[in-house]
């Protein structure tokens, strides 16, 4: 048995935790979009205030940590161990909290950057006030095309940003849970990167395929750059500015997974 790939991940969680996380994010982003429309586009620093970051944290914390816990339990079972108290361990709880806060700060910073861009283009005359007003909701990820309306009120508009964030962060949470369980087990020495190698595999995932790192190390630290040379000799670069790369996803809708490599002499018990 190996770790969940992206396809199985979607089938397992898309109807539950991931969908609930998207709904929670959609609600907060909708409230922020309304507040931005009332406040006007000016000093957008309020979006990255501790109050706004905490709104995002409170919205997703329960779902995010639930994904980590579920994946940790599965990862432990995969190598034949039980760690019922994993979520109560101080170091693990600290890691969970750090991951949720990092996601919230990143989303807040993205919202501010998008509004700053609208403000600057308005000031330069590139867009009109009416265009700027129309772009505010779009900046928070809402589809403002009435033809795509699916329900009444603000919620009738889909929010691609919330949906994609929930899917991507859900996969990051899954990786966090797996790594926590395997590290705490004491019997996993390395992690192996496994990509789905087909015509849709990106060059960065393909380069990582089959590579391993010690259980306490990562593939790339934050702000480090992965360089891939294609068949024509051209270099392609991907800088991991969001966070370190300690496992999938490399990008949204990544299909990669991790496989634990046990300490020599350790036998994996059969699944029961």
C-alpha cells in the first residue's frame, strides 16, 4: 500500500472536508469583498492585519487539522504502527497550527496584492472607477458573470479561488499528516517522490520522480529554485516562494505522492 495519489485524494475528500473548507473560505472572501467595496480601494493594509488573518484561520482550522489527523492515521497504519495520541503531541500541534497560519497569511497577502494592483491601475488611468469597482469581487476570486449564477445572492457566484485553495491546501495538509506520522514512528528513514508519468506530467514533477530525501529533510527550501533543462536545452525555473517543498503538491492539481522508505531491517506489517 502506498500514499494517496491526487485522484484518490479527490474521490476521498472532495465531498467532505475539502468541500467544507472551500465553503468556509468562500464565506470569508465574500465578506472581505463586501468590506473592500464599502471601504474603497486605498490603503489595503487592513487585509493583512491580525484580525483578518485570524478570520481565515478560524474558518478553516477545524477542517485543515482534520485532514492532517486523518492522513497521519492512514500513514501510520500504512507502515504497521498505531499513534492514537499523535494529534496531542505538542510538537505536532505546533506544526498543525503553523501550517494553518501560513496558509491564512498567504491568502491575506494575495488579497492585498490584488487590490493594490487595482488601485495602482486606477491611479494611472489604465482603468476607470467603474472598472475598478467591478474588479474588486474578482480580486477575491468571485465569478461576477451573471450567466454562471447558481443560487440566490452573493453565494450564487462561484469562487474559483476558494475551490482551488481548498484543493491545494488540502493536499498540503495531507502531506503534512503523512510526514508527521512517518517521522514520529521512528522507522521511516527516507521519503520517495513518485509522480504519475504520462503525457500530462509537468517537467518539474518528472524531474522529482524517484528522488528521495531523509525523513528530516526537504526537496527544496523556501525561495530555492528548481531548474529543469528540456530536450531543446532550454532552462525552466520554478521558485518555491510559498513554502519549502517537503512533498506534493508542486502546483495546483498535482498528482504526485510520497512513499515511505523504512529503516533497514524493519518489516512492514500486513494491512489488516
